[in-house]
C-alpha cells in the first residue's frame, strides 16, 4: 500500500474549480443532514399520533433526498452536461462504426418475427436465389439455384447474404407449402409455328405425369386453404397463352409438383413433347 502511495506524483493537485465544487457539495450534504436531523427530532417530540408521525418522517426524508439530488444537479450541472455530451459522442461513434452489424441483427429479427422462410426453403432476394442451408444473426447462407429465375438446378456455389438486405428488399419464398407446390414454366413459339398442336401435347403430357398424385394434391390444397383462410386454387394442369410481342406466342404450363421434383417433371414433359415432333413451320 505504501509503495503504491509512493508511486503517486508528489505534485498531484485538483483544479480550483473542482475544489469549489467539492466544498459546495460537502456544505450541501452537511446542511441537508442537519436539517433532516432537526426536523425528525421535532416531529418525534411534538407529533403524538404514530401514524401521522411515520407519514411525516417518510415525506420529509424523501423531500430532503430530492432536495439533495436537485442541489447536486445544480452544483455539478456543467460537468454533468460535458460528460453527457461525451457519452453521446461516443455512442454516435459506436453506432456509426457498427452500423452494418446493427442492420444485420435487425434484419435477422425481422425475418424471424415475420416468418419469411425456414431452413431448406428456396428463396430469392434481389438477384440471389437458392436453398437456405444456414441462418445466423448476421447472415443467411444459401446454395445457389440457377442459372436464371426459371431453372431449378444447383450451380454448386454458396451465397452468403447479409441479413441487412432483408430490411430493404422483398423476399420471395418459392416453398409455400411443405409437401406440394405449383410449378410454372414457359415454352416460346413463333406466331407462324404450330403452337396449337404443341399446346395440346403439353397439356396431355402434364395430365399424364400428374395423374398418379393429383387427388392427393387436391386434398392437401383443400386443407391448406381451410387452415389459412384462402380460396382453394385449381390443381389441374393447365396451359395458357401469352403474347409478349406481336411475333411470338408463349405457352405457360402450370402443374402441381413436389418442391424437389419441379426440374425433373419439367424436363420429362419437354422431352416427351419435343422428342419426335417438330412444331416449326420452317422445313429444311
């Protein structure tokens, strides 16, 4: 202990302003203690009712405590203000330095609270699309699916998406249900091609591939619609016509399928329809 005191500077002293503040604080505390003691002695001697005496002692005690806090705030006001400004400056610097981390944590809270997706779901955020394999407070990891937005094959690349992105960008969840889902793909034709025959062939192939499980899908979608209060969609395969430009006809095929079998059933239908038939009117 004496060695520690010996290490202190011999010319250590406090500024005069601090000494004045300390003296003022000591006088304030001394005055409050004296007043409280005199007031308590007066109440105990002159108040005969025990209930009133206890209530007065408590009220005066709290009043003197409040008076002391107010006096300390007046005495040390400038120092407290400087300290508060320093704390605010440090807090602002901390927030600026950790802005991205705070946004990532906020994004994690948002996606968890909203139930945007779960582990294993296929999602798309901006141009990033893939199957969710990991979630943390700072980032979400997906296995990329592509190329493009219509393909369902994994590219072998892993994408780490910062959770801050979920605060500003919408999330598309392609795994709406756990067991059955709808799959949509488009087949383009020229206006002069025999797209009428191709439309019938696509519909027949879709019906043939979906027939073994179509009733199971219908039952499941009915349960989902009732539980979520939604109108039950038609589960039968359909082929609709779209005209994106004047010279083209696009046939859009929609059919029910399991989430992990969408690519397989799409390739099976296309292979069956275009294996032995050429729908183009241009012959070599």
